[in-house]
């Protein structure tokens, strides 16, 4: 198959599934996420986003360190044409506030406690933000990501709505083309207000394809993030 959109890459993995598509350390122990588990989780994200009122073209922000959940949200948003706006966890309060407001974010996913304080301090100035989810179990005043995922899983597995919801997700995915907006990356704002760089699926996919000729990969290769 031809990869033209970022989430098409997952289909290649489906054709050659792995028990450790992702691996991460928790309490000094390696945890593995298989290809099928990854695909299931992004469907749960897509379902929960749609159930939360998100529509294709809406924007969400991810403010977190490098964790598997980052990927779940990113790919889950991609396949229903919800645009991601990632923000560095180290961004200043001023820059974070500007980016969230300028991009018209509808939902925020974050990790660290200090991010929670920043969001809380500017929440009143962000009327478009309807949902705030945290990956951190120790954070209060935000819905837990585990609850968000459980809701999505329940919807997908529901005899009443599950099959229709999967059909809706696949229908939206089929309408997305390579030149559709994928993500907006904001500059650091060191020379003024941050500026949003609009990247399409093709912008990212073309980079991936170009890299293959410089650093060939095979299905057993491993990459460290």
C-alpha cells in the first residue's frame, strides 16, 4: 500500500504485527504495547473525542513529556481529522496561553502538575476549551486520561453503538487526504509572539520517506525517543 497520510503507517504494522510496537519503562520495568493494542487504543481515543463533541477540523493540544499516551492521542486525533497542537511542557505561561487561545483549542491533554497550575490560571481566558484531561494520576481538577480511555473503550465495545462508531471513524479517515492539515507547531516566541507552522500529512510523510534512503530500516529495527 502507498503511505500518503501519517496514520497509514499503522497499516504497514498491521501487515507485520509486533509484540512491542512501543516499549517504555515503568518502575524500572519494561512494558510493551503490541501493534493490535496500539490500534485498539487509538480507536478508543477517536471514539472518546467524538463522544466529547469534537469534530473534524477541531484542534486539541498535547502538553506532555515523551510517553506512550502522547502517541495514542496523536494517532487517535489524526484518524478523525482532529488537528493536534503540541506544546513543550517547559513553555512559559505567556506562550502557552497565547498558543492555546490563538489556535482555538477545544481540548487539552497534559501530564505534569506544574502544567495543571498554568492551565488553571488562564482557563477563564480560554472559552473554546471544553475538556481538560491529565495523564498524571496525582493531578486534581482535571479528568483522568484513564477515565477518558475507559469511556472510549466502552463505546467501541458497546453492542448498541460500537459498530456504527467504528464505521464513522473509518468514514472520516477515508475522507482525509495528504494535503490536509495534520498539526500546528508553534515557534518558541523568542523574537515575539509564537508563530504557528501548519504541517500537512504530506509534509511529515515526505520526510519519513526521504529518511529511509539515508537510514534504511527493517521490521526488526528499534528506535529510541
